[in-house]
């Protein structure tokens, strides 16, 4: 959205997290998740909008989204 509105070409999405952690009761599922094969990333088609505040859910289309089956991971409280 920002690239489109500023006339640039999107390149990479870089994401950082803080205070991320895995609890003991989640280790088995995390190991299972990490053992899964890598899947091809989907493509996002984004319709143009007049400004950054004018986008609507219908302006986004995800192509080729083919996720692995859902995993139930316990939540530690």
C-alpha cells in the first residue's frame, strides 16, 4: 500500500518481533511446524486507491494461497 501510494515498487517485507517466546507445552508443536516442507508464497494483488486511507477489503486479492493443515498449539496462560 505504501509503495503504491508513493510510486515505488514493493520489494521485500521485513518483519521483526519482540518478546517472542515458546512455552514448554508448545515445544512438540513447534518442532512439528519446523519439520514441515516449505511452501510457495502466495501473491497479493492490490487494486489502486486514491490515498492510503481509501483501501477496502475488496481491494485485496490473494492468489495461490495453499497453506499446510491447521495445527492446534496449546496456549500457555
